[in-house]
C-alpha cells in the first residue's frame, strides 16, 4: 500500500469585519477561517515495489521524444498492465496523458541540474487511478525531474519533482478552473506563488507549509483588495484592506481581525483613527465627520465610553463622560453664542441639571 500525501483544502475567501460602523455587515460575507488553497488531491510518495526498473524511452539532448521507441513503449505498458492486473490499456493511458502536454511541460521547465541521470518512462497508473507521465530517478525508482500527474477528477499538476514529491516550481490545476502556480516544497506550496480563481480573484505572495505566510496581495472579483502580511494563512501584522464600495482600513491585524492601531475611512469620508480590538473601536481614538464634527476620546465595544471631547462644526463643545455612545455623567458644555462653559450632569444623552457656570477665559 502506497503512502499518501494529502494536500490541504482550498478555500480562498475573505473575512468579514462585523462591526456596526464598519460595513453595517449587510454587504460583506467574508469567511474568517482563511484556509490554505491547495486542493484535495492525493500524491503518492512511494511507488509499488513491483514498479518496472528499466527504461524503454527517454529524451535526447534536444529534449525531443524518440518516436521510434513508441512501439516498444506500448508493448511494455501492455505487459506491465497485465502483470499488475490493471484493466486500462496503453491507449487509455496515452489518451489521458497526451504527449503534446508533456512536450509543453518540457519546454516550460528546463531540465534539473542536480546530477541525477533521470529517465523518461511511459505513462504509469498509480493507485486511486492517478496517472504520472514524466521523468524518474532510475536508482530510487521515484518521480524526479519534470512530469505531469493527473487525478481522476481532472485535476493536474505539472512541474518539477524531487524524491517523489512536487518541488521547486510547478502548476496545480483544479477541475473547477482554479489553479496555483509557483514554488513548492515536498508537495506543499512554499515560497512565492499565485493562486487564481475562475471568477477573477487572485492571491499573489509568499507561502509556507501550504499557507499564505509573509507579504501578499489578494484581489476579489467584486473589486475588494488586501495587501499586507500573513502568518499561517491569516492576516497578521500590518495590512490594508479596501472594500468594493471604497471603504479602506489600514493598520494592524491579528489572526484575520482588526487589532491594535489603525485607520478606517468610510466611503462617505467619515474617518476613525485609533485603537481596535477584535474588529471594534476599543481604547482611545479620534473620529472625524465630513461636516467638521470631531470626537476625541475613549471607546468601548464600538461606542463612545469613558472620557471624551466632542466638537460640533458650529463651535459647540462637550467635554466629559460617555456611556454606550451617549453623554452620561459629569461634563461641561461650551456655548459659542454666549462664550461660556457650563458644567452639568447628563444621563443617556440628556442633560438633567446644570452644576456651575463660568465665562471662558
């Protein structure tokens, strides 16, 4: 029984920041579980012990298939299939692995320069109806060099193999039209690579252990875009997210959530700059409205809470305590017409009494 290597599931979807003020959440459906993108396909990393050790065809110095050995190859495949009890004929294998595709692969990828004298073998059916067509290391009888692997669901990998695993560089195409092209290490995306979605979405950046890791840029079909850093497949550290309506957040992320310092600008030009916790305004910050109103102060759970200073565009001012987004507690109010400050008590946004009155110095 061959040992199987299972590549991780693809799920390139974006995350929703479900806050009252961010997006009203009705237009944004973003999956917070941003998983790795390589499809569920099995790559055997060990070939059966009865795999044929000899070669009947190879590439010459010009990388052209020696056509005169085709008949010998067909006879060899037929004999091996009979020995292995496989029902597929050599014609079936060649139909599933057209030589033209292999030649395209060989033109795209230069021969490996690792001192291994690789040999080209005819298409070989592995377990689970997986078919490999390409170069092998005759000493270890493992896939090594350039080759194409086909899965029954029509997924396909083409590129380099080292020690029976996808390595260095290659392209993995999924049946649904999505594909990843870039660097690989031991059957996993690692290094620089691009994942393309059939709907036009794309991620380009760094990978490690099949997950986005390092700097990357991600685009969605609706025009949304993220550019910044990832850690283990999640947005982490500095980044910039732009929604399709023009709203923008730029600042810190932790595990796909807005956390730390950051600036959010709405499409209507409202702006908040300050502290965040789990996608909500939390801590100290400054909120500006397009009409000139400004709030500077403390927030809790997305609402003004604690001490804050609110200034209207007509000159009025309130400096004092807030709770659940409303004036609540002791504060003072400046009336620009009278040019005086008045101290008072507020409850749930309404003034209940005046405490003191003095002229502005």
